[in-house]
């Protein structure tokens, strides 16, 4: 077959189109990264607000907390739209495709973290007078560890630091043990003191929500690992290095 030679003017036009499309993709990828950072920060903020309500610390006004919840929902939709827009422009290269796939997963996880934080806020208001239970079972430590996990999760995405991924998994596992111990102790207290059954039940639900937040953060860390290595790995099998 004879080789088809395109006119020079047409080649130049095609090159300009490809360059423009590449520039558009870079712009959209930057928007995507910024949107993920924003939704992660908002979810983190909700966790801190939840801890504040639980531990009777100063928090934002109710309408401000609700406003953040709405922002998280809108960002989740926006992230999906950006991802679809990038696919419509051009087939992404492998590295960009991993970012897009991870972004959709991270957005979902962040939204769930925000929802769980809102549930903790609602439940905490029901036990606001039961500060002795919170103190007795060292709930504050569990809440602080959960805060730390969410902060590290956001840093993890922004820096792609594998060491932080390992730290998140270790903290998550430690927090899970503390939560399980606290729940067992609360159940024992409820068995011997009927007056704390309702508050104890609400506190157990709060602890389970903290556990789930830690798990969602770990899922985000796993998505970051996928972005780096193009490998899907569950935290149970993550190659944690001994210090």
C-alpha cells in the first residue's frame, strides 16, 4: 500500500489540537486533585467537630457544620463530573487513569467519613451529661487517634508518602484494639448498672463509628498506594516495615 502523506497544514492543525487537548487534560487533572484535597479537608474538619461535641469542647455553629456537610456532598458530585469530563476529552495515560480511579474511590470514602462524623455529633448530644463514662473508658484517646488518622490520610494523598500509609494502618489497628476493649468494658458496666444502658449503647455506636472512620481512611491510603504502584493491596497484606 502507498503511504498516505498528510498536507503540512493539516499536520500542524492536528498537532495544535493534540496540544490543546493535552493542556485541557492537565487542567482538569489539577482541578481533580484540588477537589480531592478539599473534600478530604472538609471530612477531616467534620471529624474534629464530632470529637469536639463528644468531649464537650468548643465547636462551630450548627448551621456551619451543616454547611460543610452540604459542601462535601456537592464536591462528591463535582469530582465524578470532572472524572467523566476527562474521559470525554481523551483516553488518559496509565498514571492519570490511576489518579482518576483513585479519586472516585477517595471521594466516596471522604463522603462516608463526613456522614459518620455527623452521626457521632447527633449521638454525642444524647450523652452530653455522661462525661464520667467518657472519662472512665478513655474515649478521648480513641477520638484523638481517629483525628490523627484523618490528618495523616490527607497528608498521605498530598505527598504520596508511603511511610504515612504505614503509619495510618498501624494507628488504625491500634485504635481498633482500643475500641474493642472499650466496648467490652462498657457492656460489663451496662450489665451491672442499668442506669447507663441507654448512654452506654449510644457510646458503643459512637465507638463503632470511629472504627469505621479509621477503616475509610485506610481505604483512602490503599487508593494512594494504588496511585503510586499500580497495585491493589488490602491493609491486612500491606508490607509494613519493622522500625
